[in-house]
């Protein structure tokens, strides 16, 4: 039976992609050994906190300028935007976040961070560590820039590379957008980003066709009371008791108000009240984190929090002017939702270029949040956010046999294997960019 011309051309393109991927993999490996390895160590040893990534941004800008990109610094604070125009074609954005965390590194690595810095929010001197892998992200961004510059004869369009500040505080993307990012540099046709993952095998690409990261809201509840002596509780209104009732009632939001297949989280992370054993205070302060994967879930949870808090206050006999106050913080982000068709398209490319076993779709077990959707939600931009595995297979095997547990993100013990993480991150990004910006 004869094959159609389109089938033959398609199979030829896939074979060509696979062969190009093999050559690309070897080239990236050499670039890691000769250049990217030392750059990663530099970034790892010199982390900076959210909103203060001045030296990191300067070094990243220098690296991207060296590859021929037109770089603008100071976008939305310490953010950078690097543009390379290479003929007609789509505008494609790739983002990497830059900030570290106020964590003292205890990984035992020879290049472990010993940095300290004044926290711009609290004013305290704190240790600083890349405890989430953003050093992998920015090193991979440089590796991508180096490959795309060297391969300009193989793609056509405009490449936008973004070094984003303050992801850990869910502020950086919002700040860059408030600085008129798309008005100044153009609205991308496609947007990409990845996160190194300690939960995935090193070098594996984990990509979902749905929501890889949840939306997040920070909520404060101020529970007012009427202070009195601890031996005379009848003379006042105890905000600790009222607050405790609110905490327990909030647990019904996910279990009884969300449909069973709709994921959501309501966690009370802080409960502060009182000053002494025998004093009933006049105020309690609750701090919550709320997670969702859709606008509908978010509304149910946020509306429910206010309804529960206010009406438990009423049930305890608080006057209307002392009912609990529910304060919704600006520190929030929508869920990250991948474009399903684009995710399937890139899966095909990655499997052809990196191998069938190199691409998986393993749903995350947690409800971590990202501020990447501030770039892609309004206006709506076709986007894919994927994960690159960072933990060697043997480390997982040792843990399963009773060895040390794999350190999580934000842990002082956090450490991912940089070589397979960075090289896979660069390769997956470059293959995606070549797919989205074909040579005309």
C-alpha cells in the first residue's frame, strides 16, 4: 500500500528531528562541560532574595548580550528582557526566574551557598540559598541563548528571553506586566517556562495537558473579641475560641462544598492571639493559604471563608461592628493552565528528539503555585509550563530501600543534579523553539 506524500514528509521530518536532537544533545553536553557548569556554580554560590536580584540580573544580562541579544534591564524592578530578531515569524517567549530563598544551605555540596543578605521585607539579615532550583533555570536560559544564536540558520522569528525576579513572593511577573511588558516588547504568540523538579528523575521532561500548578491566595482573618479576665470568661467574648471554631469549620469547604473531583486546599498556617495565661484577649489573627486549579474553585473557597468566619462570629454573639474581618491579600496568582494542543504538539517533538522514555505526564501530588500565569492569562497566550527532572534515579532507589529521603524544594538539604537538569532543560527548550519558529 502506498503512503501519502504528507505521511512520508511527516515521517521524514520526525526522523530529521530525532537526528538533530541527537546532535543537539551532544553539543549541549559539551557546552555544559566547557561553560555552563562554571556559570551554574557561580549562580548557586551567589543567590539573591526576591526584589534584590541586582547582581544576578546583571550577570544574566551580560551573558545574553554576549550572544547577540538586545537586552533591557530594570523591567518591573530587576527583571530583564532579551530580544533576538531573526527574520519573519512568531514571537516566542521563554522565562526563567532568578530569586533565591532565605534558607541556610545544608546540602553538603562543595559549592554550597554561604551568602547572607538583608531581607528587603523584614530588614533582617538572613542566609540565602537557591533552595528551589532557580539557578538551574537561569543557567539553562543562557544555554538556550547560546544554542539559538549558534543555530540562527535553523529558525525564523523573534525570540524573547525573560529573567524574572521575585517568583518566590508571587510578585515578579505581576511587576513586569505592570511595567507594560507586552506594550514595550510585543505580545508573544507562545510562552514557555520550566521548573526543575526534585520529584522527577533527572533529565526527564514531565509535561501536563492540564494545570501543573495551582492558583494561590493569601487570606487573613482578624477575629475580634471582648477582652476580660481569664477567670471571668462570661464577661467577654473569647476570640481564641471563636477562631478555633473558624479553623475547624474551614475544613468543610474542601470536603463538603467542592465537588469530589475538584482539587482545593485551605490551610491555616498561622494562629496568633493573647499575651498571658489569665487574660482573654480582644483579638486573634489567622493567616491562610488557599489553593485552586480553576476560577470556579477559587470563588467557592474564598466566598466560603468569609461566610464561615462572619457567621461563626454572629453565632458567638459578637455585635455587628465586631464581626471577623476577612482580608484578601494582593499576594495571589491564578492557576497555571497549559494549552492542551500545544502541550501535545511539544510532547511529540520532545519524544522524537529526546526519546520516548524521556517524556512523561505524571500529575503533581501537591498544590504548589507559580506566578507565570500573570504573563499568559490576560491577554490569553498559548503556553506550556513543564518540569525537568533533577534527582538521579539511584537516589530514588536508595530512598525506596530505606536510605535518606529525597530533599524537597525549599529544604536546606535541597540539591538537584545540575548536569542532567541543565542539559535536558536546554535541549527541551531549544527543540520547542525550533518547532514553534521554523525556518521560512
